[in-house]
């Protein structure tokens, strides 16, 4: 099976940055990463093993982006 990979990076209006990746692994499982960072690059949250339940890769990406945006947008930054 060929690996497929999607990555989304975004800077939110408050300066926080998000990174979400999803990939179909060789065994057919879904691997994901959700990262949220302060404007200075320091880590707010990194989840190396999120588990979207019963979602395909594209839906899992949407799910992960929503989570990352929610976390990032809830941060107070100067």
C-alpha cells in the first residue's frame, strides 16, 4: 500500500500557529499529529497520537484542524 500524507499549517489571528498532519500508514492505519504553538514558537500542545473515531483521512484532518484552531484561538497573546 502506498503511503498518503496531508499537512496543514496555519497562523491564527492571535499569532498562534497550528500544524496538523494525517497519513495512511503502510498497514492501512491512520497516523496523525496535532500541534499548537505560541507566536514565539513555544509549545502549547502537541498530540502525537490523536484518535479520531471511524473517520477517513480527509475527515480526520478536518477534525484535527478544528481541535487545533479551538486550542489556539483560546490563547491570549500580546
